[in-house]
C-alpha cells in the first residue's frame, strides 16, 4: 500500500497540474461527487413528485395542457364509488397481506434460525420468489387460478374429493380479492423472513441462557426476549412492506386488471387506468396523490422505529 | 451489546447446544415439517411454470387422462414458438440493455455520492444521506403519471433510454445506502495514511477505497440489475411499440391475446424471462442476502 502511495506521490510532484489541484479541492470534489446522484433524483424524482401534485389540481389530459381547477378532481373522487372501492380494497389488501406476510415470515425466520444441514442452500431457495420478476410469477398464479384448469381445484375436487365443483378464483369479487392477497403474501414472505432472520441472529444467546436459568418457558423467551429485541427491525421492515404493498401495482394488473367489475382495483391500478389508459392525467394524478397521506403516516412510523433503535443500542452505535 | 453484534455467527452456533430441549420427534414436527411446507408452497409456482412450458397443449387441457403434476410427452414447441414466431429475442436484448445501462449509471452516481457523504464529510452530509433515504420511500406508483409527462417533454417516450434514465430513481437511493454502510466498514486510517503520503482524494477513492469496497459494489450491482430487470410499471407506461418492450411487459401485453390464453407459451415466456435473474442469483446468492439484510439494517 505504502509503495503505491509513494510512487503516485512522486508522479504528482513532477507534474502538478491545475486540474489535479482542482479535483483535490474539497468543496469542488463534494459538489462533483454529489452532482450525478442529486441531479438524477431531482430531475426524475423530486420534480415529477411536485409536478404530480400540480397535475392533481388541473384538468390535464393526454395531448392537452390543463388549467388549474382547484380541488375539483378530489371533490369528484370523493363522490366516486370506484375510488372508495379502491381505497377500501387497498386498505384491506395492505392490512391482510402485511399481517399474513409477517406472521408467516416471522415463523419462517424462527425456523431458519435453527441448525440443520443445507441451511444456506435452503435460505437461497427461499429467496427465489422475491428474485423472479413479479409479473412473471403473477402469470404463474393466474394460471394456477384458472377457472377450468386450476391445479388447486384439481387437487380439491379430483384428488381429495373435498369439493364437488371447481373454485372460481377470479370470477367473483371476494374470492378474487383473497386470491390476490394470497399471491402477494407468497411473494412477500421471503423478504420478511430473510431480513428478520438477520435480526434474529444479532440477539445475544446469553439473554436466552439467563432466561432459561430463571426458568422461562419457550413462549416467555419469545414474548419477553425475541419479540422486544426484534421490535426495531420489525418496524423498519414493516414500513417498507406497508409502503410497497399499499402502492402495489404489478400483481393486480397482471392477474385481474382490477376486475371482476372493478372490485380488485388498488389505488395504483385505478390511477393507471384513469391516467394512462384513459388519458385523464389530472384525475390519475389526483388518485396517486391521494396515496400520499398514507405513505407519510408509514414513514413517520419508520422514523419512530429508528429513533427507538438508537435509544435501545446507545449512542455509540450509529 | 456491541460485542455480541460483532460476532453473531459464532454465538448463534453455540445457541442450539445450550437450548437442547427438543427431542428428535419434536424437532421433526416443529421444524422440518413446517419448513418442508414453506419450501413446497414457495417453490410450487415455479415448478408449475416449468412443467407447463414443456407440456403439449393436449396434456395441458386434459387432467382426466394425464397426471397434471408430470409430463408424459415433453415438447419444446412453446419455446420454439416463443423464440421464432414472436419478438422474444428482441425483448430479451432490450431488457438486458436497459438493466445493464441503468445499473452502470446508478452504480457510478451512488458510489460517488456515498463516498462524498461518508468520507468527504461536510456540514449537512447526514441530511443529504437522509434525503436520499427518503427518496427510496417514494414508490413508483405515485410517480409514473407525472414522469410520463416528463418523459414526453424530453422526447424520450417509447425509447429504452427513458427507462435507463428513470430506473436510477429507485436504484440510486438503495445503492447509496448500501455503499455508505460498506464504506463505513473500511478503516479511515487507511485513507489517512494515503493522505499523509500525499495522495489526492480521487487517487484515494480509486486506489484504496474502491478496491476495498468491491464486495459492496458487487452487491449493489447485482441488486440493481435484478430490480431493473423486474421493473414493470414504468416500462408499461413509457413504452408503446411492441419491439421496444421489456420482457415482463411484453409477455403480459403481447402474448396475452384474445380469450383463449396460450398458457404453454405464456409460461415458457415467464420461465425464460426468469432464468437470467435466477442464474445471476445462483452465482451471487451470498451477495444478495448480505445486501438485502444490510440495506434493512442500515
């Protein structure tokens, strides 16, 4: 290491160019280093975010510059049963799917925290649903939910004889809603399990030893050690999960496109249908903006989760 | 606390011995059985996808005479149809181009940003870091409508370049956070030594920090590649013509035609579209796991 540093020093002493000195000037270097990232994020994230909020207050359509119409879009949405339907399903979808993902994911993480052969191979296999493009696995689910040739119906009807007719997964509102939630849970389990597993591995075994000496049962060890120690990481993972489940688009668009009779629209798919497919950019933007209060709520949740983590671990660990 | 955090694997190994409360049967019921169910359910859709893509149509639509869980006469017809009768190879190359382009762009941008925030420490650098973290919390679903108008303004509508430029909005925040964490783990003393020896900041970045951060860069790179390969909503909203579509969008919009779904071809397309990331994943599993957990812990 010192040899290379010395030789470069020698090279520099021979030809001290103004360019080298400029790039060694710290404020200039900071600006140059931050410019690409900040530039990209400003042009393609901050500006569109502001533009989206502005569009929500206009009557822009594709090909026509809109004028400011105040709260008209939002007033219209409040009277629109489809929007209320989408809000309702978005909340149900997020609530049920998050609960399912975390219950099953936490369980899977606890299972993976044991020791058995081929553990790393198993961990690798389990992440697969999360790696594969969502739309493509959603297509597999669409095929699994096929009204005529569903493999689940085949199992229940022809193999187990539990039912006499095929299940109509996607043909009527409530079964379609729960089929989508099941697909979302399936896709979400790996992420939750693997990130919670990382959290579980940081809990010191000496805590469990102390609790066992005091005669704590397995449930008590989980309730009073594992769960409180996992709170901070649970809060963060859950915030991510809630944000990306609430704004989910791909699964619903790929499997039902909001049908049957618009019963499975999430706010994002409704925004796409009105904004891009229907051309009503202003109204679509208003639907998208109506998701923001929920996201702010979730972010605050994350912030307090982080704050709590700092407090638990002391100031030294940042 | 900090001591135990530093060596979690060693401690975790000791844990089961101290908690040896379970007999063999109980272990089977409590651990292996549920684990088996999880693996079965998590993998079944892929098995179903794979088996469907090699089944002839007659077998696909007839469960009475064939066992649906197996193929009696496998065929490559669906894959052949996909490769020679559709623009599938074209979609694959477009997706590859977009994924590689946006990954490169965001790796460069986020390495520089992470270096500036973590190592060039200036007043307000934690706030810049926080701002970039917040950018990660803005989901594409609320951005795609205004972004579509921005893309049209720039004259990039229907061009893969639009995707290359837009994907960094979710890749840069992620990679920056990952790399900040990584740079933190490199001892600052190494850089101080080089500074004392008279190296410039850029030389330090190029010759000391970056070589030491290679595992972090690989993690960020493969993660970005996967995320951009899988991206759907922007590609759906910004690309119109069939030839420029990415694989996930093209399969859904170009292969789903009419009322009778070509399940064989659809599943073959899904399988082929998943393979590149799956292969990539199998080569770099450890990096995936570490970046996933690292990003959460940061």
